C-alpha cells in the first residue's frame, strides 16, 4: 500500500512537471 501510494505521488509529480512545461510552451507561443 505504501509503495502504491508513493508511486501515485511520483506520477502526480511527473504529471505536474509536464503540465508546467506545457504551460511554458503555451506562454512561449503567445509571445
């Protein structure tokens, strides 16, 4: 259970990072 929780947390962190990168790309396109 702890391992699964940790894995979900890791996926969330990676997803958040990707989302932020996509946001940066979107901001770059706006300029």
